[in-house]
C-alpha cells in the first residue's frame, strides 16, 4: 500500500439488509478495478469477502470484511458489513472505521428491517450517508413509489443523482442528473423533477451559496459537484444511485458517485479526550499526535489474533512504541499489515484514513485506543437471547473457556456470564441464528461440542409479615453431645430502608451489634442480653443465618429483604459448640420465616421495544399476555415508536422470536433489570418443592 495523504483516501462501510447484494457489489468493484484476479460469486462460495466456512455454507456475511481498490486516483477502503440484524455489532464496529456509510436497498424488497437500523446507526456515528438501489430492473418495481417511500422514511435529504434507463423492463444504463447532455428517454420518472431538490440540499450546507441562491443565482453542475461532499458531511444531502449488480449496469457510474460523494477523513467531525479530560478535535493531520483505535478483532487460524486499526490522526509506523490512553507502559506495535479480505501484506506505516491490521497483540481489544488521547467508546447493543451451555465432555471445560474468550474478542455482542446463583454458564447473543452460528464455529474451529438448555430464572424469596420463634438443636449419641438454642424475630425489610435510622434502640431496645448485607438487603441484629448465647458463639450464629439466606426457606432460592433479630438463646457448658449454634440459627430462620408469610419474588425487567407505528397495538396486546405493564411510549423517528414497559424476565425468554413474528423482523428491544416483585400465587406452586432436611450440617 502506497502511503496515502488523507484527502486521497475514502473509507466506506457497505451496509443494509441481507441479500441486497452488498458482498456481490464489492466483488464486482474489486474485479473491475483489477484489485483481485478472476471472477467471484457469493452463490458459488468464491466471494472475496465471504471466506469463512460458515459464510460459504450459509451464503451470507457473518463478519465485517475489509477490502480496497483504487479509482480516480483515490484509494477506497471498503468494509463489507453483514446484512442481518443478528450481526449488527459488526456493522457498528465497521462504522467506527469508516467516514461514509453506503446503504444498499433491494429495489423489489424496498426498505427492510435492517435498512432502518443501519441508517440510524450511521446517523448516530456522525458519518456521511449514501444510498445504493440495486436490482432496479426486478419485476414489479415502481421507481417513483420507491423514491417516495425512501424520502418519507429517511427524509427529504435523500435525493437521487442518477436514474435507471429501462428497455422492455430491463435496465440498459443509468442517466446522470448532473449530465446536461444525457438521454432521459425511458427513465421511470423525469430526472428534472429532482434537480431542484438536489440544488436545495447541496446549498443548505453553504451559507454563501444560500444567500446567492435566494438572490436568484442557481449553481452550475460543476458548482454542485463541489458542494455535494460538504452537504453529505452536514447531512443535508443523502445521494441515491441506481444499478444492477447482477447485470453489471451502473457500476462504473456508482464508482464515480463514490468518488464524488464519499467523504475524506478531514470532513468528518471527530473529537477525543486527553488524559486531563479536555476535549480536542481530531483534524486528520499526518504530522500531529497519533489518534487511532481498534474497531474490529478477528481470530485467524493462521496468524491467530488480528486487530484492525483505523488511523484518524498522526502516523502509525511498524515497530513503534505507542503511548496508551490509560497512561500505562507504552505498547510496542510489530508489523503493520495491509488487508485485502483474508490476504495480508506487510507495510511500513499508516496515515490518517488508513486501515491496517496487527497480529498477535493480546493487549489490543476492540475499542482500544492507540495514542495519547481517547476516542469515544464503541456503543454495542446488549445481547438479548441467552442459552445455558456446557461441554458434552467434562474434559473440555478448560478448552471451552479458551474458545469462548476468542468468541468474545471477535464479537462484542457476545456475552458469557457465569451465574453464581444458578451455577450456570450462560452464552448470550443477538438472536437464535447468532447463537447457532456460534455453536457451528466452536465445532469447526475449536473441535468443541456443547449442549444448550434454557437458563434458570434467578428467583428470590422473602416474607410478608412479622413472626418470631426458636429452634433448639439437641443431639446426644454417646460421648459429647450437641446443644444450641436460638430465638429470633423476623420482619420484612423494604428496599431503600435507611439502616442507620431503622436499626436503633428505639426500635430494638437491647440492640448491641448490627450486621447488614447490601446485596441481599438482609439485616441481622444482635440483641442478646446477658450471656444466654455466649459471645464466642455469635459468629457461628451469623454463619448459620447467612447459610439459610443463601439456601432459602421455601423453594431453594436466596432470601432477601428480611430483618432478623437474635434476642435470646440457651447454651450448655459442655455440649454447646459452634456447629450446634450454626445449625440452630439456620433452622430457626427457616422455621420462623415459614410462619411469616413466605413468598417467591421474580425478577422484573424494564424494556424499550421499538417497532413500526402500525405494530404498536399488537405489541401492547402481546405484552399484556406476558404480564407486562406499559408505562409509556416515545417517538423513535422514521415512522417508529418505542414502547416502555416492565415485564417478568420469565415471560420474555423467547421474546426475540415473537417480536420478529409480530413486526415482520422490524422490531428491536433492549432491557435491563428493574426490581423484584412477588410472583402471583397461582404460579408459586410449581416452583415450590420440599427442601430435604439435613441430618447434620457440617
């Protein structure tokens, strides 16, 4: 790779819904520009970008792939992002490496679920946007209606800059809006209709031209070409271009449009923070301080870990030692690699706009900053679909841990959680398809077979009213016996109770010591008078209480929101022991809580469900069947609405599948833990089971 001045580099992320032809488009661009040899096909498994075995088998992109070509003296770094929402994390990371998002739409399918999502993500990322309409000659395509739909959904900034020319329903060429000599016959609509829209969108980002326009001056076509990049950067113009990738029509015009409309690194506004918290602008100066970030990680079977780095400012050189944003010891970078899909070529340096890879750098992770300043974190969506997993062979447990670590490194939308309550290993992803492909990769790359099952719901137990009682542990079996007696009072402890004002002598006259456990909102109070329980045994009493809190009293789930006062007891000068008082305290809490109206609590989650407006009624009805409560709605733009609700975690384990069915795949949701709430009585019975009494707790 020749050293590039940032003005001659264009970094583009190609995104959109699945099966719109994104990967095939990159294959054609690479072939036409002779960046690769031969012909390539997604259907035949020979695509340049879909080189992973899972991608070839399923004929779809799973990971974002980097390729490059040259045109009109510009170097285009193109990131091919997966098209299905299941892999949206790859698209988001690709946008961090790009300056322009080129969104591909299937003319026949129109605006699909992921079209909306990537459009919004590109806007959030602050990068330029273009729209490519592919398959324009498919049957039953109404171009005028499609234009109206795009502009209604994404705004009037969307303006076509070329139009298909059709003969007998088949595309034979495209007509450029800025070509005054173009033959406009046989176009679906008169291009002149959009000329004024293009002029207004282009000049909106330039105050001088706006003044001239209002005074009656109209910019020439050459003026417009100069204004277009500025308008794309400002978001006042989103150019639309047309083509048929399969027939190879409109590809050269698309390349010209990419050269005209895509943004150089210097036109995208970015800021970073210094160590002392000051915000600075990233200008794209190759001679300035280094600003770079890892935006993607890939595990390659030959070179192991590959970290993809986008340089925003300064110059990155091989073998240089990088300052790190956390102020720790510098990091020495090894060989820089130019990337053409899965082909790597060593290079010496990278300047603003360049994207390179480095191999076997375990200190680098997706989002890691290289340089003395820190770029914003990459905001990945929270994975919503989870399965509990275990290796089919117990001998593979250590192997599974290593394999899962590699998966999380590659894909930030994968989470691996060890649930300390249920003792389960839970794998979370964006969808069932996502999780299925993860299992395929584990089997193929790591030779690891796993079993999956539904994760347990982390229920809790609590009480509803006050009660008191005692338990005497007495055991005599020859020799020294065991004796311990513990008297307690229990009462509910509401969340948010101020312990300092609650645990006072006004409420507990004989209060001596207070022990509070915040994680379970459990309080126990030592109110022992005299030596009915000698002080040396009180740690054993506490241990017994904590054991019972962890074990529960009703159905084997942890106990929470309870206050226990230990106020009396009995001991024996010979037979009393720590073990005896531990057992007595545990059993006392179990028995007294059973008299205090024990109940099961279920975890509740707050959800934000974003769907098309015409699906809101169906979503609300479905949520009611899940015992969910709607708390409000918010406008999400682009004819979408967000429903805010609270629902039981147990009722939404399969919500992703239902939401997709109800919205035709256009719905998304996020959730986070809200609180615990009583489980309805009619549902508690199936969770209760008889707790086996231990003959002896040791």
